[in-house]
């Protein structure tokens, strides 16, 4: 079979070889087209119209496949495009949501099992509101996915009816479930995961066959949370930040634009340029210990800072990178801190005064303009880490 493409290249002919079963299907479709168009339709034209009807879908799937070949570069370009144009292609939204789902649902950290909470309560609230926004935009076309949304938001665990024969009530049931989860996320203590909201977002985006402008408008307000969860997903899946690796063209002055070392009794906190936006925090323990401990990666650095602030209440810390406990000396009554980096055969003991001094050093470092700037840039590359 051969047919001519309807475009400016009138001399192009594409040949297709299909089996008898497919020819029979195409023949039936040709009969339908003739009735709809009220004119003769050839088998070649019927084949062309089949492809034409799926052209946008095929193009979107092709773009998505190509973008996922190099996700770090693709996500980096998606972020830069949004920052400058505030619009994305449908395939770009697809790719972003692939990593939003990973970031929202894989390796979730929830005290007291793993600290700090990541994604945070505030991030889950933002994801729910983003899903609610796109769902409202898709009200007329969302019927086929409503049960999927209801199930993935743990609807069967709540006293919310989901009728089988009333589309309007089914839609309202999903909205009630979203509202219930939002209310449970309003409290700081004992909040719960809102089911698989990342999966709901991915399905809502992939099933959207309209113009990308609708998704642009639905998600604009929640772009910051969508991005940091997507970047987190990329880190979890690939253990790489979302950045384009290029030769380091920074000058020595730029590389060393970091705070001077900070010192307190027995401790020195230094900052080491690590390439790109990366910065390592180096803790030097003076005599009588005389050793240095370095924290080179942003995710571990964020956790270490959170641990310094929170350990004591509770008395134990179990994070992705560090484990620590507090104990009380039976004789002196003094609080002692013990830290174990999980990937190293190392134990570091602190007195209460040493721990407080280290905490103060990190608090001061966190307020340095150079560190504030770098941490903001690193969050865009590594995503939410707690």
C-alpha cells in the first residue's frame, strides 16, 4: 500500500506493508469514514487519516522518549525554560511529573523512622493543591481516571462514598478526599502521607490531550514545590544533581568567594569549593583529638544541619546519612552526644558544650550571604532534602 503525505512535499510517497488482519481493520475504518464524510475514501487515505489523528500523540511520545534519554540535561532545560517563558510543552510536563512521582513517593522520610521529614508536610500540601487545580481544569474529561485517583489517595480508608453510576458525585468524592488530606496536613504533629498524590499528578498530566497552556496555568502557582520534588526524584533515581556538566570556567576569585574559616574553642569550621555550586563544610577538631571531618554533598549537609538543631528533642536521630543519640552521664548528669556517619566506620563523641559550640558555628554559617546564595542554588539542583 502507498499513499501521499498531505504537506508541501507532494512528491513524497510512504509505503506500508501490513498483514491481512490490519487491512481488514483499516477497511472497516474506511467504511466508517465514508459514512462520516459522505464521500468516497480510498484505503490509502484512510491509513493517512489514522496517522493524522494520532500525529500529536505520537509526537508527544517521541519527545518524551528523547527527553528521558538525558534526564539531567532535560530537566535543567525545563527549569530554565519555565523561568524565562512560564510555559512548557506537554512532553516536558510529562517528564517533570515522572520525577515528581519519584520524589514524592520513593524513599519517603518520616520521623521517627527517618529524619528529617522529606518531602515535607508543606510540600505534600502543595502537591495536593496542584493536583486539585489541574483536576478542576479537567472536570469534563477526567471521568475515566476518577476511580484511579480515589484509590491512589487511599479513598477506601475513609468514609467517603464513591458511587458507580454518577460521574458528578464521583468527581465530588475525589474533591472531598483531597480536602480531607489537606486538613490532615495542616497540623505540625502526626500528619500523614496523602496517598500516592505523585502518581495522580502524573496520570492527570499524561491524560491531558489539550493545549499545554492549561497545564501552565494550573501549575504556575505551585511551580516551586513541583520543581524541588522533581529534582529530589532525579537525585533519588540517579544520585546526580540536575545540572549541565561543563568545563569549570570560574575564576579563582569566584571559586574562593566563600566565608573565611570560623573558629570557636576546639573547633574550626571551614568552607571548601567543590565545583559548580557545591561547597564542602570541613570540621577541624583541635587538640587533643586532632582530626578533620568533611561533609561534601548538599543532601548530607542539609541533614547534618537539621540534626544539630533538633537532636536532644528527640534523644535519637536516624537519618539517611547520620545516626546519633544523646545519653546522660550517671555521675555528672551531663548530656553527651554520639554521632555515627552511616557510610563510614567512624564514631564521634561530643560533650554538651562541644555540641552547642558546633551548633552555633553552623547557625552562623547558615546566615552568611555567600552560604545562603549557594544553598539556594544547590536546592534547585538537588531538590528537597529535608
